[in-house]
C-alpha cells in the first residue's frame, strides 16, 4: 500500500520521493532477512497464536504510522511491521493446507496464494483511492481497522494449530544447497522482484513526470493495474496445472513488454492504461506461479522453503526500492523503468536457460518434482 502513497507522504513530511521509498526498503529488509530465523525460532509455537501476534503487530504498526509526527518513527515502525508481514508469508499457506482434509490441501493452498497475489496487486490502487478521499494518515488508520477485524476473525474462527514439520535454522539455509530446483526458483524470484518493485515503487512519480497525470487519473490507472493483476492471478490459477514453468515464462515476458510499452506509449492516459493493465496481468501470473514453483520444488519442507522464498522476495523488494530511489533521485524516474526492464528480462532469460539445460539432462518438467504441479 505505501507504494501508492509515496508522493503525499514525501510532501507531508518534507522529504524526497526517493527517501520516502525507504518505507518500502526497510519493510522489505526486515520481512526478508528476519523470516527464516523467526520461523525456526517459533517452530514450537502454536500457529494460531503466532498468526494472531503477527496481526496485532501489523494493526498497531499502522496506527503508529498514521499518527507519527516524523519520518524516523515511520521508518522504525515499518521495520518492525516487516518482521510480522514476512512471517505470515512463510506460515500462511501451510496453515491453510492443514485446516482442510488432505484431499483438499492443494485447493486450500491455491486460495491463500490467490489472496496474497490479489492483495499484492490491489493494495496500491486501493490505498491510492482511500488516500485521495481522505489523506495518507487516514488511509493507514483504515488499514489498521481492517487488521483488527481480521485479528478477531482469526482468534474466533481458526482452530488450534500446533507447529508441525518445522525446520531448525541451520537446516533451513541448507535447503538450497541440496535442492537445485529450489535454488533456481530463488534466483529467478530475486531477479523479477528486483525489476518489478524497483520500477513499480516509483510508478506514481513516473506517471506524474511523464504524462502530467492528475491524482484522479493516477488512481484510475492504478485501479486498472489492480484489475489486471486480479485477472492475471485468475488466469494463472488455470494455466499452472497445464504448465507451471510455461505460465511463469509468459508472465515474465509480459512484464518486460509492459515496461517497454510504458516507456514507448505511456505519455498519455490511453497508452499508460494499456501498459499498466498488461503489467498487472503479467505480475498476477508470475506472483502466483512463483509460490507454486516453491511448493513444487520443496513439497516436504514447504514452510521452510517459503521462509527462504520470503527472504529472497522481500529482500529483493527492499533492494529494488533502494536502487530505484537512487536512480530516481540521480537519473530521473524514467531510468527506474529501464532498470525494471533489465532485471525482469534477466529473470526471463534465466528461466529459459534453465529450461533448455534441464530439458537436456532430465525428461519432462525439471523444475517440478515428479507427479506435482505445485497446486
């Protein structure tokens, strides 16, 4: 959500847009680097209790952000909130799989993955809409209220879930060394997340600079992006069963094309709309695929593998936002889009290269364990 609020936050707190981007950077640092340790250290904690604690932390953090008198307090709060957000990424899917009969486990996982994907693409436009109607501080209060409602729902509705299949820290970090498909997935995730979030963190300043878009136009464009993301997530929900790796490849190609399109025709509302819709659809596809790819690569240690995925994903968000801020402040926001093109293209090339290499060595889908598609 804060990605869509960088401009009003920077204006309100008298900081540059690049410095405001640290809200995303520090959040990603803590969400990424701390997760494998926290997941392992809490491996004996009941997962319902842990999830409730995470939601309470996020709710309180949004309240503090809303009333913060200065930017250092905002950054400190975001840092703490990142830990809670990252741990949810690691435990949420496995919790869902345990809540249903075993025959429905993959379906439950898909539901949660879809929720994560839709939230990832809808959070920015929704936050922008609320901000345009109220203000950025009220927007954080609204999100705090939603967090409180979910906290109550978890406490009331989710049954006790003692920790299961948790892995000690030393074994978590050893997984990529022993599991080649998981290692390839993690490298791929790092590249596309760096490119996507490096560019997308500054999409609002880019639109304001390149097309002189008004706040209303930007809100509409980001809503179109969110709708595209939801559509992409829906499409991927069907295509991953037929070709998980092919779906991810198509999504990565769409990311590259959409960013190039934004540079070429994004100087007016119509061109920007086409580009952002394609961008949203493509990200919705790769977002769902990459979680399925992680599950397919390490089905027996999924929670531990997801903690590594979360570390790679959120750390890459942080680094992407940081590098994007440097590009934006020193070379202009257009350079941030070119940064996104380069990194998403690298992710695409890695996927294609890995496919050619593994197809010569192993028949079938080398990124997917035999008999599984990750769903």
